[in-house]
C-alpha cells in the first residue's frame, strides 16, 4: 500500500510538472512564432502590391518586413515564383535560389493552404540552420509561389533550454506529424517523442526497451504546432524500505486495526519557483474586469503577495500604477478584440516598494462566461534601470558633442544684450531726448534674455534623468525643441534644413524628452554623414504625416548623404555597432533609439530613400495617435502678462 501510494504521488507530481512546463514554455516561444506569422503576412502583402503595381504599398510592406527582421530576430523573408525560385528577399544573396526541392513547396503546390514550418539548411550569415515558415501565394489563375519567413532555431532552443529547469525535463516544439522543430538542451531520440492523444493534454509512456518511463504534457502553440514537455520518471529511492517496515509493523501489531492507507501526496510546485517567469490563467468577464483563476506560487517570490492574495478580485488593478500604463485601452480591453497583448507598468509589492512588471497575455478561448486568457508576469526592474542608465549616458554624450555649438548659441543673445545695454546707457546720458531710444534698447535686452532663457530651459529639460509617464505630446513641438539644441551644430556644418510639418498634426503617445533624444540622434548622425558631401549638397529634410494606418503618425528624417549599404542596414540597430572612426561614436545611439520607440509603443526603421529622390538615408519613426479626450472647461480670463519672446527656431527652416 505504501509503495502504491508513493507511485501514485510521483505520477501525479510528474503530470502536474509536465502540464505547467508545457504551458510556461509555450509563452516563451509564442513571440518568435507570432513574428514569423506576421512576416509571412507582410511578404504576402508585398506580393499582392507588386502584382497591382502599387509602389507605395510595396514600400510599406518592405519596411514592415525589414522592421520585423530586426525586431523578432528573423533571418530573412522571401517570395518565390511558381517554380520555386526566389524572386525577392530581404537577404539579397538568396535571390535566384530554388526552393522547389523543399517538402513545404511541394505540399503547397499540391493544394495545402495552411502555413507550414520545417527545418532547413541555407547559406546564411550566422549559421546555416533555419526554421522556415511558408504559405502559398495564389491569384485567379491559381498557385503563383510561396511566401517564406525564416528564424534561427537556436533562439527557440535557448528559450526551451532556459525553461527546462527541472531535472529530467526536456522540451520540444513539434509539428503534428511528430517532426521536432526546436528542442531545449540535448535532443532526445525521435522514439521518445510520441504525441499525447488529441483528447488529453497529458499522456504516460511506460518503460521498455531499456528506456525509462516518460510523462508527456502538450500545449498547442499555433496552427498544427505543439509544445511538448517530456519528464523522465525518477527511480524510487529506497523502494525496499516500505516492505521491511510493513513486515515489522505487521508482526508487532497483531490484532490492531488495519493500517489506514495514506492519501496521495499533493504534487510539489517547487519547479514553478525556478521558472524565469510566473504564469497565470484568468477570465475577462463581459463587464471588462479581469479575474485571476490560477497563478504560480512564484508570485510570492516576485511580488511578496501570497497566492491567496493574488487570487482575490481586483489584486492586479489595485497594485499597478495607472500613470505608467500606455495611453489607450487597458490590456483586458485589448484582449476582448485581439488575440495577444502585452504591457509594461509599475506595480506595488507587498512591502510597499515599486517594481516594473512586463505582462504578456494570450487568448485561449472565448465563451458566454467571458474570454479565457493565459499570461506571463516578468520582473523587469533591473532591465528598466539599465536601459535608463544607458539612455542617460547616451544623452549626456550627445550634449558633450554639442557643447561648442550650445556655447555659441548662448553667446549670441548675451553679446546682443551687452551691446544694447551700452547703447541704452549712452542714450540716457544725453538726457530726456534719449529716453525713447533707451527704452527701445531695454526692450531688446528683455527679448534676448527671454531667448537665452528658452535655450537654458530646453537644455535643462533635456538633461533630466527622470522621465514622466506616457502622455499625449505635440510632435511638432518636439521637433522644434530638438532644433533649439541641434540648430547651431547644423549651421556650423553648413547643413540646409527643411521642416515639412502640417499645420494641424494630431497628438501622439510618448514623452517629449525621449522623442527629442531620438530625433537628436538621427539629426546628428545625418550631419556626420553629410560632412563628406559638397557644401551645396548638404541637405536634411524632416517631414510628418498621418498614416499609413488611421491610428498612426509618421515622421521621416531624410538626408542627402551616401545612403545605407545592405551590410550596414542589417546591423544598424545592434548595440555598439558604428561606422564612425574610433573615438567618434559609441554605437549606442540607434540601439537606444529603438528601445525608446518600442517603450512608447512606436517603431523605427531605416532604409534608403525611394529612387528618383536626391536623398540618401531615410529613418522612419511611427507613433501611435493619442486618443481623443473631452476638452476641459476654460478658466476665467485673467490679465495677460507680458508676452515673452518666442523660443528660437531654426533660421533656415522652411
């Protein structure tokens, strides 16, 4: 009886471990898989735009693909013709390569409409291994080729390896036919990967042929993909002892009541504490409230709150700092429309201290009772602090580069004030006849003092280390604020600047200081790229427009420099990558700019300007439009103070 009880307890613990490991690992691999799906959609959009001859849509699709390759770690995206030959690819060296011999191409040409994933060996930078996702392309005539997106499977291998923290646990991403696409740690032989029955998420494989028993847990990822967790059953320790103990007790207790059979031991949850993230399940009720139904015990280690406290209604809403949430619908509201959403916010621990949390949630089912979701909570406090330190260091490095220009910018109003003061003094010495002229000089001194104050105020604001919460900002104001700081540096370099900003530009979500930092990085990089150009060809253009989507605003920074070669464009946003000579750049500006844009819910991409334009590199910043708010009632009018002189604008701006 004791032996049977221990065996049942071990089996129950193994089943619980396999189920939790499969769910937790699924959350780690979902983002790369979703990125592949988005890249396939963008490749298909490009194919359709090329067929229509829609050049604008073609450029938008190619920019989305380039951004997806940098954001999600994609190796390449491509489109083939009906014979399998690659017609276009983000990795130019693959153009002309034939994929006709690939299993996926044959299946799609034979009529398979669903996306398919398969491993492949291709000549690519960073290694030959690839994980290909494919989807057929069709038109009224029939099959015209396939769209292809590829990711390095080692990224998935590392994610699964990090999640396999329990001894004897192996994780793998499988196709429905049992083909392994990625494995964490040492890959197990194929016979050890039998798929669980479709009706159950857990199955047991008995020992045999010299192999140990396995407990298998499965979680669907996307399409026909499964995340399988295989836990090797540990051998029982001291299996002879319960029999010896039972014999001794039986001999010494003749006549006593039969021993009561012990209850099975509850499955341990220690493995949840070791996972790199905390998983939970919740229900979004029809009214919009999100109620947690399950959460890992690691929540106490992470937040200080017990499981019982975390499962009480309203725990999440009471703990988060609403001022740090992105503008717009909250995460539960977004999940009622979308299938996946994420958010970063400050959260109050049980001891009263603040921490930064990243929450990633995915819809698992919809019904009359509400929307069922599964999510992951991560502590990103250290990550936030490091990002703030890096951004602050880059900001002060930029200010150091502009020190001479800023000194000259401040010296101009000071020199004008000094000369005007001398003229005013001479006019007053002439008696009453000079009073009017002296007043004119004094007014000029006041105007130049306001100009100097505006420069110093902008400089102090830009130098702040702390940043405010996301808010609705004026993008045009951020551009002009940046020009206050960078104007003299551009004038000294002989750069002609054109500002093409609409008179009415909707507010966007962001932080003024961070947006100015991104723009300053782009403008100073453009200045450096233009120094080798003739003076009459040093041009910089900054333009903004609403779109390409209705809830987006786009700002472009274009220069007339040499442009971006393909080998530079692929590495442009990597940390510490720079094309400048030693001592003239840290290689962090664009990397930090991308981090800032992601943090405010936007994106940044780089490309060369379209053909026919006398320009070089083009950086595109895409912002989210701020939601409309009800106008506040105007306060009663007051006596207007003396109007200060306007902040200095870039003199050559048109």
